């Protein structure tokens, strides 16, 4: 009775024993291991870079093989080799400019083929012959148009705007000045008209109601500041 119990137990242990793979079959073949290591390294069987799966799938494995691991490895290597050969981009020839728009003036070899010391000397001599010296001329004078020079007038005065220096007589001088000043496109034009018609002593057009010598809010400060700076 004890012998009958021992035999089944020994048989169960034998059934649980792991079967060791046979070398040279399945995925343990040398060809498959070499291919796998090349794929992990990022290269194909021919040493070229691997392409994305979408590109590799253009050369499917043949279904006519015997299905062994060696046959699968050979077909995979052939597919990778053909895909790498189709996608190989020729490298540029050394010394050939890849962008002809870039200047090669910094390349001594390229420049020496086109120019020499003799040609540079000729170019310098041509530049000397065409060189022209322009003599300085006097600054042109301001035209004499008969109008008062408001710049000179501004520099000849020192009183601030609004400080009365000249007497003004009449009624509603501010309202009259506001109405008359509206006829001029700028305070400069109003100041010129004011000086032309007797200003600053007289204000015939009613442009300087406060008697400071400056018509229609004209301000001499910018001209004074320009000279002081």
C-alpha cells in the first residue's frame, strides 16, 4: 500500500519539472539573438539605422518559409536590409557648399582661387583713382523774407509768460484775443503777425491782452532751453 502512494507522488513531481529549452531552436538561436541585440542597439542587420515600424512593414515577411526560428531571422534580416537600402540618403560631398546663398569670404581656399595679391593691388589703385574729396562749404544763411524772427525775439526776452511789460487798453480784451487768435493756424504764426504789426509795444490786432509780449499763448521757453543746453 505504501508503494502505491509513493509512485503517484513521484509522478506529480516529474510532471512539475520545467523543461529546459533546446539550444538552436525557437528564440534562442544565435541568429535571432544577434538580430535582437542589433535592434536594441538601434541598428539593423546591415549596420544601418532602423526605420519606424510603418516603413519596415512595407516589406512583409514571406509566408512561404518553413516557419522555423532560423527562417524567421533570415527573412527579418532581408526585410531590414532592403528597407535600409531604399531609405539611404546620400551624404553631401565634402567641400561642396550646401547653401550657395552663404558667402564664402571667410574661406581662405575659396577666396584664394578668385583673388590674389596682384588683383587686390589693382582694386586698391582703382579705388584711389575714383576717390573724391568734397570740400566743406559755409552753412547757408536764413532767407530774408521780411518777417520777424521769432527765435531771435525769444532769446532777446527774459520775462516769464504772463508777466505784463506793456500796457493794454480796452474792454473784453481776453474775449477779443480768443476770437482773433482763432484766425491763425499756430501760435508761431500769431506771434509773427503780432510782431509785424507793431508788437510787442503795440497790439493792433488784439493778440496780447495781458501785455507780456507773447501773442496767443506763444511760449519762448523751448527756444531758451535749447540755447542753454
